[in-house]
């Protein structure tokens, strides 16, 4: 490939029937394989972008046509969960006191319930809200996070991965967070972050 190696093409023959192929033929086979792989990656990227745009369109349509804020929030978490493959997605909003947050929308199976309240120091979502930044936690059990100080806010150290994005109000103040969770470490890639940030605007 022009940008560097993308893999290896392995050709095997029985030692008695090995053909005498010139290097140019082998190079051509390798270039064809690299080209096919690059096209497949481009197709996958385009397909994923199309799914993201469709999901964002659905959310935008729900926001503009649905007077029920609960239904809109439910639509957002369901779309975010399906789009990323997460097992759980939820939105938490900061209570009036600023000391706790309440889960106002949830999609997927979770021990948290709708309306459940937790202290602001007990989740990566709360960290994202207080710092106004997105947090990526690829390995919750090992306490790995980006930025690193978000790891101290992990309350559930069972194996898995998480992403948390602050939800900002019209004035730019963080009102809460949108989080995704999966039970497999590194399942939720850093690439989930821009997608979630679009949902959380």
C-alpha cells in the first residue's frame, strides 16, 4: 500500500509443485489485496457515517416534533446505544443542589433505575459534568481512563469500558452527562467520543 504496510499476503505451495513466479506478480497480488482492504475499510467508514447521520437525524426530528422531553431523552439514549453497540446508555442530570445527579433516561439493562439519584462524586459521568470534558474509560477494572484523573471517579470496577460526555445547556453550562457502558474492556473505542458529543449538544 502507498501509506505503508497493512498486512501480509501468505502464499503456500507444496514444495514439489511450487511455481516460479516473478516478483512483479507477487507484488501485484499484494497491491490488489491492499487495495481491496482499503476499499473495504472506506466502505465500512462510509456505512458507519451514514448510520450516525441517520441516528442524529432521528434525534433532531424527535427534538423538534416531540413535546414530551422524556420521550426525546429516551430516543437519544436508545439511538446512542444502538449506534455504538453499548450495552447501557443513560443520561444523568444534576439536581438543583449540585450535590447529586438523577438518571432521567436509560437504555439497556442496568442496576440503575430511572429516577435513581447518586452523589456527584460517584461516576465518570459526574466527572465529565464537573470538568466539562469527555472521559474515555477503556478498562474500568484496571482504572484506565483518558484524561487519567477521571479514573478516580469510577464507582463500578467490574470489567468493561465506558464513555461519558457532558450535556451542556444553552448557556454552555454542563447540566449533566450522557454515558455508555459495555462489559468488555476496550469495546467502546475512543471513536465513540465524537459521536456522543454530537448527541449531547
